[in-house]
């Protein structure tokens, strides 16, 4: 019997164990660690990885200690230069990375992600960063990625793009009823920009991504959300971008960067114009109210009311002076958008940049959404301030072939605009001047 045992091969030993009629022996042959021992002893790495693949696809999740052991075994075999089924190795590593993310093992994720193929590593670490909600942990996560040799620039860009593109809402015409309050998903888009702000070398990318997020917010009239994104972009971003390129001997920045800077300035001009209108509207709606006249028969009450009237008149004069200042401010800021320098608002200066059809479409859509809206707001301001002659001059600017703003108006918008201008002409006629505000000729 002893001689027959010595003549058995390893394969024969395991075959006999699996053919055993003893329940305990059979159960142990199926135990995960014993299965691993069997394939290691037999030197059958392909068979071992096939088992790993079956375990990963089973409905019952693997114990965390087992998954960790499988991962380190795969990494050990790799270090020996052994030929392995790469697809299964990647699946094992991905499963362990998911476990680390689930258990919030922040310090370990980067080192294991770095063992994945480069493109997959970028996607996996970007998915991990999406789960990091504590601002104080973010610099540490990026430092760990750098130490592990990961492409931090590609990772942070992917994080922002993933969050930004998650919302499938299309650009919507401003005449439709919209919910403009900032939602929880909007806050995620605002917050995600932080990933691009830790390294000054990523300022150009942060500008492009923040512009893309703000374009969507402006289309939906979510001005508060757009302002929140704008405020996140460091004020020295444009100077930093130019310094980076001059530092490597370039006389000008790439077309994509220059266009991103110009777009950022366009958005700033629009937000300033909208804020100026909000200030004007708030002030114009809070005019001091004149007290009701008191009966003259009650002398004391009459005297007190007369004093109140004087105070009210003083307040009204101050209110009117402030309203004039705000009217001039909103007029100037809206014209800054309507007559934006060097080609127009949301129009690139450099045409030699790489084509981005989605961005081009969104910028053209914003011109059609925002420019008519601002024109109507300015018209409303001028008419409510009884500046009807100035309101009529707005028609000259919109119809001008130099700026061609009429091209961004729909036929219905032009019809409504002309109807509003007719109101100003009638108001001027009531003053005894011609429909354009000039003195009538005898």
C-alpha cells in the first residue's frame, strides 16, 4: 500500500480526495483556500484563474479576506513574470478595489488601482474620487494618486466630465417655464470643480470645465448656480494660464485656452448684467409709500402727517436718485453683453482650435436664449424709467448690420419686441413729441 502511494501523482491524490465518500473530506476539497492550494501545488495557474472567475461571477459575494488573498496571489504571480490570464487578473483587482472603496480604505485604493491598465485605472480612480465627499480628504487622495504614478490630470478631468454630463436635460428656450432653484444634483456639479483647483497646472482645464457647467446653468436660467461655479474659479486663472505657456517659450496660448478665457469673460459679463437687473428690480419695487392725507380739522394729526410727508418726499428723492444710478448701471452692463467686443458675445476669436461641435452648438444656443432675454429686460428697464427715446434707440442696435443681433431673435420675439417699442412711441406722442422722441416740426 505504501509503495502504491509513492507511485501516485499529485493529480491522482486530488482525484482520490474528490472521490472520497467521507462528507467532511468532500466539503474541505470544495473550500476556497483548499482549492487554491490544489491548483498551486499542481502548478495549474490557468485552472486557478478559471476558478477565480467563477467565484467572482457567483451570486454570493466573496469574503473580504479571501478577495484580498486572491488579489495578492495574482500580484505575486505577476511579480514572478508568470503567464496569466490578464482579463481575470483585472477582474480580481477591480473587485478588490471596489471592496476598498466600499470600506472607505482611502489610503490603499491608489496603490491597487495603479496595478490596472492605464485607461481602466483612470476610470476606476475617477469613480473612487466621486465618492469622496469630505473636502479635507481630497488633497490627500490626489497626492496618493500622484505617488502611485496615476495620471492625475486625466482622472480629475474625467471626474468633472462624468458629473457634468450625468444630467441629460437639453438646452431649453427661455420662454418655457423652468425650475430655476439650485438642486442637489446642481450642487454636485458646482462642488466637483474643486478637483481641478488643487494644482495650478490644471487651471486651463478648470476654466473649460467650469464654462461647460455654466453654459448649462445659463440655458436653464439657474443664475445662482452659475454664479456659484464662477466664484470657484480663482481670479488669477487667466494670468496663470498665460504664465504657464510663456514659461515654456510660447508667445501665445493655444487657441482652445484663449477661447476658454474669452468665454469665461462672456459669462462674467452676462452674470454681471443679470445681477444689475436684479438689483434694479428689487429697488424699483420698494418705492417709499406716501402717507394718506389727514383731515385738517385735527390740527395735531395734520401737523404730524405733514412732517411724515416731508420725510417721505426726502426718502422718495433719495430712492429716485438711487434708481437712476441703478438704471445707468444695468443699461451699461446689458450693453456690455449685447455689444461684446471683438465679434460678439459667446463667439470665439480663434478659429484655429480643435472643433468641438457640442460646445459650438451650446454657445450658439445661448446667444439665441440669452441675448433676446437681455434685450427685453433692458427695454423693460428703460420703459419703466420713462426713457422711451433710449428704448427706441435699442431697436437701431438690434437691427444694425454691424452687430446683427436680429439674427438671434425668433420671428415671435421680434414681433413682441416691436409691439413693446410701439408702446414707447405712443408714450412719446402723449408728451407732444414725434414717435421717435424729437420735437414736432411746425
